[in-house]
């Protein structure tokens, strides 16, 4: 049971949300002229951004992570019930998949934002964040379970220790991973011909997670600063 719990936790690392957002409503008087109409221009812009970002991301992947599978599969999830989100995962064969939900298209304002988000997700794979997260989550889970068992906890207490340990292990580096992906995502978007600083304005409209202890994402201000600093050095 202990080992099964650890395995189930580590398998979920690559499926966690990366760019989840709830954008506050904007009244008509404040809507920028470049905002998309749902599923119209936005879907076409997604296809254009995909066509430009994918070869750049694959070239950088082959350069920086030559032992990795660099054949990106960028997909648009058309399920209307899926929340506004983008994330990177791996297929059973190890192919990197970048998923962008259709609800997120309602939240982006321009093609630069789409390109930056795709670059960010590709960067997670290039940096190897999924296997790194699985490793730290598994180590934390084992330590949490061992500690709970040493305290004389029963099976439920040990399971709780495993879950808490995995969470601590995973989130110990998750903020650093997000900032690393923001930095390399800036490079990818810029090389694809987009303005990553304009694309990162997306962070101005989503709820700010702040700098919470063991939070999964860094503060929006830190992310914007990372993008601006990286873009200035290109």
C-alpha cells in the first residue's frame, strides 16, 4: 500500500496544472481592440502560434536536451468542460505533449500570449521538470511515510505522511521550475518572432498566488520580472 501510494502520487506530477487562470470579467468599455472573439480568431491564432513555436522549441530541445524526446505534440483540448489551463505531460512512449484548453483561448488577448504560454510549457520539458518533480515527490513521500511509521502511526497515518511528504518534495522546487520555464519560454517566443514581454502581460490579469510557503507558483510580479530581464538580455 505504501509503495502503491507513492507511485500513484508521482504519476500525477506530469498532469498538474501549470497555467490555471480565472480572469476577472472585463466590461465592454475596457475591452482592448485586439481581444479575440471566442473560438473565431483565437483558434486560428492558436494554429499560427503553434506552427511558429513548435519548430523553435524542438530545435532548442535538441540543442539543450539532446537525450530527450524533442518531438512536441501541441494539442488544443476542445472539451468545454475543461478549465482554463495549459500544461505539459508525457505520452506512454515519452513524447512531450503540450495541452492548451479551449477555455484558455477565452482568456488570452493576443497571439503573443498564446506563444509565450506554449513556450513556457515547452520549456518545462526541455528542463526536465517532470522527472525532477517525480524524483523529489517520491523522495519526500518515502521520508514522510518513514517518519509517520517511526511515530507509531497506523496505515491511515502513514498514508497521510506519504501524501504530505510528496507535496513538500514536489513543491520545494516548483517555484524555481516555473521561473526557469518563464525564462526559457521567453527565449522560445522571441525566436519564434513574438513579443514575450507583451505575452507575459497575461500574468497581470490572473489571480496573484503571492509568495506563499510551499506554494506551487511564484508571485506574478516575480514572473514578469523574470520575463523582462530575460528579454532585455536577448
